[in-house]
């Protein structure tokens, strides 16, 4: 039978190392790291950390430049748009990470007014929808492709223009 090691208590020093290790691997906004630290506190059998420790640690991480919500938001918005995500879907994904409000609005505005159509065209190309597919030109397929784009958060007008191809998208 395997012997189980006794879990070490979660102390302020150990809590300080955990977000550093996490941020070495992943980029994350402040609200997401705050949720992670609170989860680690809940999951610990012996937690010697208070919420004040969490707030102080987050302040130090922000001052050190390891957490920068503005930089994270701009980079994440650009990456999600390149992958073919609609503005609605981008907003939802950022809200999952705890980012809302003017910070997200500014990052989305910086993309430009044609970015929604560019994202829809990118998604249609990658998924071989509309003109990029080899499914023929039947009406049923067109409706299914429109539905796929609608589920990604694109409006009917943008989805229709994207499926027509590069000539109609301009």
C-alpha cells in the first residue's frame, strides 16, 4: 500500500510562488489570477493565507509588470480576431477571464470597422465554408454554412458577405 505524504500548508510564501509559476507558462489578466489564487486557498487543507495576502500579492505583480490587463486585452483581442472569432465571441471569451467594460471596448475599437468581416472570411476559409468549400452550390449547404457563422456570433449580413468570397466581401 502506498503511503500518502501529508500535504504542506498553503503559506503566503508558497502562494507567492504559485502565480509566478503559472505566469511563466501562461499570460493572464488580474481577475483570472485572483480567481486562481482564491481557488488554491479553498482547495488547501491547511490554508494560512488571508484575502489581504492575495490583494497585496496582486498589487506587487501589477507593479512588477507581470500582470498588465491592457496589454493582455489588446493581444488577446487581436489573436482571437485573427482566428476568425466575432466581436460577440471575443467579448464573451474576455468576460470569462474577468475582463469587461471600457478596456475591452477600446481594444475592439482599435481593430477597425472591417475587422468583423475579415474575421468571418478567415473563419469561412479555415472551415471551408461557402466558396471555399467543395460541397457544391446547393441552398441547403448555404443555410448550414450561414448557421455555423451565426453560432460564432456573426450577423446575417456579415456571414452572407463572408460566404460569397473575396470579391463580394470588399
